[in-house]
């Protein structure tokens, strides 16, 4: 499967961003937004994806939706790796969650209004580009499908098993993009899916996108989240639908 950046951002958001929120890992969101398959002992050693997977938290990028100099607890924002060469390094946890868990975190304590407490949120969460051009990505696929633009998603309460559908797909055969198919869908398990990451597009394939409507917390808080991602190729993905 070759996923365009506008689908990649949802994959990053749901199967990396939310499961790495430290308050969720500690159980705070269990009765509303759910838990996480990630546990505190995984940091520093767990293989979250292939060696090509590098994910950064970076509120300092001014062109993205969630950019700031300090979070709402007064911690200075900086660019840090959450996942480096596929290994899970640190969670999305602000100062209070860091103290509770005894883990390093990031400047991500954010509230959506004056009458809400800061909680652990995504900000600008980005998948770092690789070295493959879009032509290289397509050429690497003997038989597959290019999927673009999300239209449906489902993921379990622990942000582990998922199923996503796209608006448009094109068949790839022997390194050539061919006919359009309708109702394309794919499914998987978060870490297994990211471990199947086989090629990562270069900077020319990157798009800066995001969502203004990420919801979490009780009382509910809706906040902006930015994502930047290249196009990416995944091997051995379970694909269904895709009628001619």
C-alpha cells in the first residue's frame, strides 16, 4: 500500500499520537477517550516500527496548526524525537504526567480555554521524510494500491486495531499507476503496521496538514493539531473493497 500524505496524517494521529499520550497510558482517559496499548516500560526499547520510522514532536514549526513557544504549564517547547529508527523513545506527556510516571516527556500540556485544565495533547506531530521520490515509491511496488483522502476510520479503545477507508485509490502493477478503484479500505494493528513501513518519501512528497477538531478530556476539549508527512509504502497490508 502506498499512502498519500493526506491519509498518512490520520494514520499518524490515531495510531501514534493518541496511544503515546501519557495521561492516557496512566489511565486518565479510560472512561471517555480510551486507554493505550503502550505501557510505561516500553519506552527506550520497544520497536514501534521499522528502522525507517522517525517521528518528532515539534511545536516550534510556525507553518503548522499547533505552534507555540511554551505550553500551558510554562514548559518551553522544543523539537524532540518520540520514535527514532523505529524505537519508542518518549511519550507525549507534560510536566505533571512526567512526574507521575518518572519518564521524560514534552511540552504538551494544553487547554482549549481558560476554564479547562491543561492535559496531555498532541501538537505538531510529524513523520520525518526519507530519501525516496514519489516515482521511486511507485516503482518499488510490483502489485499494490495507492490510497488518498480519508473517508472513514475506526480504531479500538486502546488505539491498537484499526480499519481505515479512503475516497480514491489507484492500482499499481509492476511499478506503474493504473486504473481507479472505488471504496478502498485497509486494516491492521498499530505496531505491526508501522513495522511494515518499507519506503518513506523524500521532502518533495511532504505535505503539512492537520486537524482543528481533536477531541479529548472531561469536560471535553477540542484543540488544533498539526501533522506533516511524506508519502509512505507499507508491505503486507490487509486491503479490501476497491471495486472497479
